[in-house]
C-alpha cells in the first residue's frame, strides 16, 4: 500500500472528512515520526511496532565491480521492530 492508497482508504472509512483533511492528517503523522527519529527519539505505536534509529559504524567495504577497498562512513539508519500483536496477526495459521 502506498501513501495515496492509505489516504483514500481512511477517507472512504470516514466519509464525514474531506480528502484533503485526511491527507493533511496522514502527512502530519509521518512528519512527526520523521522529526522524532531525526532527533534520535524512539516512536512506539502500541500493537503495531516501534521505530528507532541505529548506528552503523564506519568500516572498510569493497567495490563489487573492481574489488577495490572503499571507506564507508558512519551512518544512522531507521529501524522498525514489529509489535507483538502485529507479529501474531502475521503468523496466524491459514
């Protein structure tokens, strides 16, 4: 599902809301999650999961084409850990 599909689904379930209002709400939620992660905070959505950032230290990598050693800089990457409820829902016996 892409963001526009999410907005449309929420709008369909809430006919009393305008599509542009739903879009603004979804954008505001994503913006708040992004801002919190950029500040180094953790975002937890109970039953769904938790977003956090992890550090990947600098290392020496290899260029796959040439085999040449390349310095890879330290970086921070987003990390998502599923919540118990979501994990159980994904692993239901079918």
